[in-house]
C-alpha cells in the first residue's frame, strides 16, 4: 500500500466522524441502520446521521410502474398463452421494503406480480381467459396480498398482453432437441 492510499483512507476515516445530514424528499422514505443493528424508518425531511456508525438508504415511495417481461403459461384446458403485465404500486413502509425482509424492492414487485398473474391465468379456461375485468381484479388482489408484507401497496396489477401462442420446450428429454445422457 502506498503512502497516498494510506493518507486517503485516514482522511476518509476522519471525515466519517463528522455528522452529516440527508434530505429525504416528500416522494421518498428512508431507512437507517445505527451501528449496523435494527433498521429505523425515516420520514421525509432533513435527517442527521453519523457515517462512522450509521448506514442509510433512501427509497422512492411515490407511485411507480413496473413492466413485467412476457411469460408463457398453460391454462386449465391445456392451451398455451403468452402474457405480459404491469404493476402500479407505492411503498408505504421503507423498513419492510428495504430494511428488514427485503432489499431489491423492484425485483420483488416483478417476481410476486408475475406469480399472481401465473396463478390467475393458469386457473382460467378458454371461456374465462377473455374476461379481463375479472382477471385483472383477481390479479390485483393476489399481488396486493403477496406484496403487503414487503411494505408495498398495489394500486393495480393487470394484464397488458394476453395472446394464444405455441410453446416449444427446447431443453429437456422430449423437446425438439433431446438431450442424451450417457
């Protein structure tokens, strides 16, 4: 280690002993971990913290939209559908969203929204797959239940694309390219 690296680290340590402030905007919430311990939720405003012993994160709490990638699903009668959804949500508890149980809230919203879509669409048949009002209501209810424990309030979660498709499983023993195991 050169003398310049050592001096730089010493200066960083000394500067971390000085309390700092963070401005949390009205559209955000924060979380701090004093001494690396139990997370504490922070409301909007000016918040002081001591960088030497406190870690702090700020997360957007305002209304957000998360587009989900397409999924290939099989409905109850065996037909294949390609579906894509969108989830509109906001964060009501920053400690649950990124402090205690979770870290990447955007990925959690995508994963659990897709799980809700899969559950609702898989239970459909040819007659009910086209009832978008009912299906979107069921998807929103299921996504809201799944995401509530992570501090996320779901405004709506709905299908934006639902088309009948053919699905080919490439990998596996019975697909178009069977894998031989020796």
